[in-house]
């Protein structure tokens, strides 16, 4: 009897030694490290923070780690293990000894993965240190590589059918956001929160918006003051033949270098009476104006298009420098990179030489030759058959034209433009001087300049100067 009681007590003690103590150890386990975020990068291009995946294309998974202060206590575990899962299936795993590190890692390369099916996927990173375990998921959509063109196709289709660029761009952004988010409702919220509001909140984007705003204001002031028309009238005294009319159209396009859209509208509308009177086809005028506006605005560092282009270059440059901080020896400002690319803009350079060659030689070919012959053979001074191909059969009319009583003086354009060039180059030099090394050359100082500030301050100062200049004349 006594022996059986002793045996039963021994069994109870043994059970307490195994089960209860084991449960107590599990309850006292400490989470020494927490996975706070999972991010993905393309394996071949190393583009980080991917918003969507491509089928059958490897991606790199990394995780951000946050450490508990308990890891520094005596007796804390030192063997860190992790596992990366794609849709619940183990794709990579590994481990490290913390004693081999000089400091605790704040990020972890969890390995590579790949998905083969279109749809939603879950990427999980789980880390274990001692008895504590932490994991984090990243839900992401995957598509075939060709699906990347879907937003672009939407933009082109609606731009061509509705002639509303803002609507087309908005629908393109909405399409891309829905693809990334995986649903219409989430895509709508992402379009507003991420792709519109976050873009508006970006300071560099604000510089570009304001620069374009003040540049547009300056163009409007110049046109309203009669300066643009004054330049055209000043050229009329030299325009007597078809060659001189075409040369004047090219020269006007070069002078209005600061905005390609203003160039096309103003140079085309102002030179049309001259080219019509000199029996030049509308097709030839359209080619000269269009083939001058875009190239000149693309290579002159103080145009509205270049301001936007520099912002795009700077965004990608920041990403590259973040991924390769010590291995690349390249310029660190978007303006410097832009200056380096001018020599490689072969289309722009070629067209700016090609147009004078065509004008001087008087030789045309292809459909342009036919258009010119139809105009010249019949001596048409209405632009020829191409004049009837305008949108809706109407003429392009500027709603900012000067009043009939406004004197059209060429210096009302020349003075603000000269001040614009002076202000921008001075401010580029001044901002570059703040960060350039002592003894740096002028080009090195310009490359180190803050192009955002230089372009914005310069256009604003030129607008105010032009406004004061016009008030003085009144």
C-alpha cells in the first residue's frame, strides 16, 4: 500500500518535471528579434521595392529586423535561423551565429524566390532565435511580363479617342494601381494615396510643378505683351522667298527654346501667314516647327521639359546610388547627368542640322515632295491641300493673344528671355559654389548645382522682372 503511494507520487513528480516545466519554458520564451517588414527586389536588374512580380522571374527577398534589448543579456541565444516561404512552401533557409558579427544586423537577405502563376502571392520570412519566433508577410500580385504594357495601352487608347490627356493619364494610373493592388477598390485607394498624394507631397516634385507654373506664366506674359508677335513682325522684313520663310520658321523655333509646346503653338501660328504668302505647304511648316521645337527644348538646359526630365533622372539616380553607394563613380546630381547626355542626343542634334540643310538645298523627298509640288505648281497661298487637314477643319487659335491696341515690340520677348538665361545660370553657379570644392572649374560648379532651386528661382525672378518691365512701358 505504502509502496504504491510512493510509486504514484514518483509518477506525479516525474510528470511535473517533464510536462509542467516544459510548458513553463515555452511560456517564458522571449522574442529576441522581430521581422518588421519584407521587401522584394528584382534579381537581374536589382530594382528594389517591387510593387508587383513577373512570372518565372527570380526576385530577392529581404527583411528588416528589430532587436529586443534582452538579446544583450548573459545567456541569450546566439544561433539565428530563418526561412523564406512562397505561398507557404519553403523556398530558402539559412542561419548565422551572432557571435561572428561585430553588430546585430538590421536587415536580412532571406534568399531568392520565383512564382509561375498569375495572381496573388504571399511571401513570408520567419526568423527563430532560441525559442522565440517572428514572421512577416508581403502580399503581392504577379503578372506575365507583357502585362506591364497594359497601363501604357490604356493611356494611348484614351488619349487618341478622347483627346483628353489628363483623363488618359488618370485611367493609366488607375489601371496600374489596380494591377498592383489586386482589386478595383484597393487600386482606387492606392491611386489616390500613393501615386497622386505621395507624388504631390514630394518636395522635388513641388520644385518641378512650380518651375513649370512660373515658366508658363512667363510665356503667357511674353505672348500677352506682344513680344512673340513682335519677333515675327521683325522677321517679316527679311522674308521674301520660300527659302527665307522656311529659314525664319526654323529661327523662330530656335529662339523660343524654353518650352516645346509654346514653341509649336506660337511659332506655327505666327509663321503661318509668312509661309502661306511665300507658297510653302502647311506640311512643310508643320515639319519645320515640330522638328525644331522638341529637339531644341531637349538640349537647352533651361527649358520646361528639361526641368521635368532632370527630376526623373534624379529619382532613378538616387535609387542607383542607394543600391551601389561605394561601387559607382558617377555624377550625383540629375543636372550633371543631363549635361553628360547632351552629346549623345543624336536625333536632336541631327534634326537641328538637317532642317537648315533641307531649307538651303531646297530638296524634298517622299510625301513632303508631293505636298510642296501641289502647293507651288498651283501657286496656292492658303497652305495647299494640307491646310484642310487641321483638327475639326479649324485653325489653332491662342486664347492669350495680345489686344489689338497692344504694340508688338520684339524687345518685349528679348529682354525677359535674356533675364531668364542670366538668372538661371547665375543661380546654378551660386548654388553649385556652395557645394563645389575650392578651385573647381565653372562646369564642375554647374554640375554640383541644385538645378531645382536654380530653375525655380530663375523662372520666378524672370517672371517678376518681365512683369515690372511691362508695367514700366504702360
